[in-house]
C-alpha cells in the first residue's frame, strides 16, 4: 500500500501567529488615530456657553472688571496669564498689538504673586482694560484653564466663542485665533 502523505505535517504555533496579528492591530489603530482631525486643538465644553464669573479682586493699581463688562455688547478677549510663565511673556507683544487694534482684553492673573504681576505689567506695559486677580487659581478652574497662557474670545452677550490654549504665536495664532477674532469682531 502506498503512503498518500508527502511529508510530515507541520503544526502552526500560536507564538508564530501572534506577533503579526499584534502588529496588524497596532497598524490599524495608528491609521485610525491619524484620521481623527486636528489634535492640536483642545475641545472646550464652554464654547457656546456663558462665560463664568471673573474674580472680584483686582491687581492693585489696575482697573476692576465686572462680569457685566463681558456682557457689554462688545467682544472681549480674556487672557489667563502669570508673570512667572515664559510663554505668557512671549505672547505679550501680540497682546499689545491686539490692544493697538482696539481689541478689549481682560488679563486674569492667576497663581501669581501680586507684586511680581504688577511689576511685570509696569515694566512691559499692560494691554489689559482690567486685571482680575486669581491667586489660588479657582476662577481658572471654573473657566477650564489647564495652564497659562489660555485665551478666550467672548461675544458681547458673554458667550464664549473660542478657546486658544498656549501662547498667541505661530500658525495656530495666525490661522485659527485671528480669523475667529476677526469673525467675532465683524472684520
């Protein structure tokens, strides 16, 4: 009788199949992750909602800003900053430019020493119509601020239109923030 088998049967081990399957699964996840859109923009749950309250305390020597000022009918930029924050210092010239263009800017100083903040604004010139002071960072939490600087565009009725995380610089500033601000201002 002739043997119908042509050779010994080879068993495929799970250890031989597992690495290519893991790699394929990782490749699919990476591809899907790259298709998610712009991941440099952090979504804010505050967009379209009324702006939270501003701190009642103000840095000494600077005008106070009340919550009613955010509902004055004029677009306002609200910038959370600190004197110890290098990106805040880097964006300062942009804030001065916006002020020169007639943009209303409220600068909420948080988690800072009042003397250091006042000294910095005296030295670098203040672009702000008022400087609410938030030494404990409680107001920043209410606004959803994760770290300085963060800037919000607030409509004249107090509705938050846009949140910009990080310094007002680079392509996110020119390609995203400025168009949103110009749209809000009707320019």
